[in-house]
C-alpha cells in the first residue's frame, strides 16, 4: 500500500527529505518558542513556572516603553533603509546601464559590500566612525567638519548609513539585471505613438521592472527588520538604548545581563509574527506579479 | 537599442561610477591598511605611507587562536554545504520536473523560511540544544545552517534544472533508464556549473552567519564572525589585531564571491533573476 502511494506520487521521494528536515527545524522550535513565552524561565535557574499571558500583557499594556521604542525604531529603520536603498540602487542601475570597458571592475567593487561578513562590516565602520581617530572625521576635517558618529543622537543614522553601504549594491544589481532583460518592442511602439519620456517610464518601464523591484523590497525590508549583526558590532544597541533594535532587545533581555528567557521569547514571538505578516504580504504581491506575467 | 535611451558614458557618469566604486571598496582597503600598521600608527589616520608590518597577523594566530576559529568555520561550512546541496538538490529536481498538487504553495513555503528571523529560532534552539548537551559543538551549527542553506539550494538548483531540456531525459527513458539513473547520469553532470555556484553561495552565507554562531557556541566551536565579541569592550586598544582578524574572515568570502560573479544576481535572488 505504501509502495503504491509513492508510485502515484513520484515527486515525494525527491522532496520529502528536505520537507521533513525543514519542517522539523522550524515547527518544533516554533512550538517550543511559544511554550517558553508563557513561562518565567530564567537562565541559570533550574525551575520555572507557567505564567500564562503575563509576558504578553506586560508588552501590550503600554508599560514596557523599551519594547515599544524597539518596535518603533525597527519599523522606522526598515522603511528608511528600504526606501533609500531602492532609490539609490535604481539610480546606480541607471548609471550602470550603458556600455563601457571597465564595467567588470565596477562590478567587482560593488560585490565587496554584498559579500562582506555583516558583523565585520559593523566592526570596520566602528573604526572608521571613531570620533577621535576615525578616518571619516579625518576626511571631514578638510572641510572643517566633525561628527560624533556614534553618539546617542547620531547612532541610529550611522547604523542606517552602514546598512545603506552594505546593501545598496545588492538592490542595484537586481534592478540592473531587470533593466538588461527589458524587451525592446514596447519602446519602439511607444516611440511610434509619440509617447514622452515620463509616459514611457510610468507605463512601460515601471510595470516591466515591477517584479524585480518587489523582489528587492522583499529581501531588504525583511532583512533590515530582523537586522542584528551590524548594530551588534557597531553600537551594541547603544549608547544607552538608542539603537536597540528588536533583535538586540531580545538579545539583551534573554542573554546579555538579565537572562529572562521567558520574556525575551515573548518579544521574539512578536518579531516572528511581524516578519511573517510583512513577508506574506510582499510574497503574495510578488507571486501575483510573476504569475500574471508568465 | 537600449530601451531606456541614453547609452553613452559621459564624463559625469564616469566620475560618479568611480566615486561609487571607491566608496564600495574603501572600508575593505582601510581595514587592510590598519591591519598592516603598528600599534601607535593605527590611531593616526593621516599616515598613508608606512612600512607594513605583519605583527598583527602574527599576534592573532599566536595569541588569539585564529587557527581554531578558521578550523571551526571550515568544518561547519563544508559539512553543512555538502549536506544541504545533497538534500536540497534532490528536492530541487522534484520541484523542477514533477507536477503535483500545491507545488507552488510548497515552494513558496520553502522560500518563506528564508524570511524567518534567526533571533526567533535561536532562543528555543538554544534551550533545546542545552537540554540535549550539544551546545558549543559543530553539529548544532551544521544543523541550524541547513535552515537557510536547504531553501536556498532548492530555489537556486530548481532554476538551473529547469534550464535543462526535458527531451534529454525522455531520450534516456526510451533507452530504458530509470528516473533515478537519469538524475544521476544525465541531469547532475549537466547541472555541474549550477551545483558549484550554489555550493559557493552556501559557503558564503554560512561563513558570514553570526546570530546562531554567537548564541550556540562559546569556545570549542566558535566561528570567525564571532571574533567581533573579542573586541567589543576594549575597542580602541587593539585596532590592528581587530582589523587583521577581520581581513582573515572576509578574504575567503570575497575570493569566493569573485568566482561566482557571473551568477551573483541569480544567487542573491534565490534564482529569481537570471
């Protein structure tokens, strides 16, 4: 009976191992995470109690200002990073979309940020942004300026700058690939009809590039929402808690210092739901775009 | 004809592209420069010309266990890549060549796993691993890295398999070969460039991974990215060593990235853009 089941579904033999492993690796920890989030489990204590929804009530009763601050800056960072990187990436792709001899060199340079280990990125920028001995202020001094890059006021914007440095080339590469694969027929037709540049851009280029743009948005929005590596090595969430993004908030609650695994699990559940909802919306949009096209 | 019109490289665009290129590689160059300076020189950004010293590299290998980090990174990365390519490659073939119910839904479920925040998985995995007594082992990292390597392999390899004409397989079926023989003898050899590119991307992604490595290891299995924790509190004291170990960490990935440059866009988009 089992044999005939598999004979009718020959694909199962190929995809089952992967589905089972991925299922086990995601479903079991997720259930465990929900379980932990209703306890007061602390690192180093052998016993713990179920506390029901207490951890969640604390978050949503409005008393936990740190949590809401983290949610705020994480969402703000996601929006700012995605929009800036999309705009800059688009501009860069337009710059690249022409023939010249040393193009391969420009690409080689652009791949450096894309491939660089994010935690090391944070670290090297920490050296460069050092107020006294950093190279950025050394350059600025020629123009008579000086910025305390990692101060309480500036740390958020500096983190954003580093993220833009690391990920704009990624967006540019995707949109560039999209521009290269644009068909020529619609443009010829538009030229015959006498459409102007803005009309061509709005009615032809943008719809054709839409799947690529969405793809870039999906990756950038989700990755910047759950960002951890760069702020961890750049600012450690500080000074104070000025750059304590959600991931860092979870880290500080659960591991650094306090060890409140139960409470940090509750915040993780919030982060998990947030990323799931946003990625579901974006992936649905993307599928619509792709499936309409093909 | 170029659809977007202007195709010439004007002086302005050339200068802009030069600036972009310099901005992109400058942090890497700067880290390299600092790693070759002596202690006091590192705090003076105005020194551009100096006789390079390899003192910092000597120190990280002698005093900071750089060899152990390198070894841990290599073991974890190679094993997780090997297993993920094997399991993910099989699944990719399944998705590429068979029609079945809810195929696309399952494929997108696999893709959505890439979106999971590692911070949410790492807490339960940390507690589970400590119950099982496998914290700070290579094994726990190898397993966790499959979480992003298998979905990546499935999407990447699916796009490569779909490029191979079905007619080749059908010819082999006529000759009496079984589906599995065809997969091993015909499809895999044809997909070798794709397999190599996919493996290299798995290597890069696993090499760069930080969250799991930070939480699940403490000394015996720590990988290179976790070395940033060595320099958190005392920043400003050992910039030279800090940069040297950074260079040791990123040089291999940059090298690998240059090898797969041709497939870069495809790799970054999970095979979505060819």
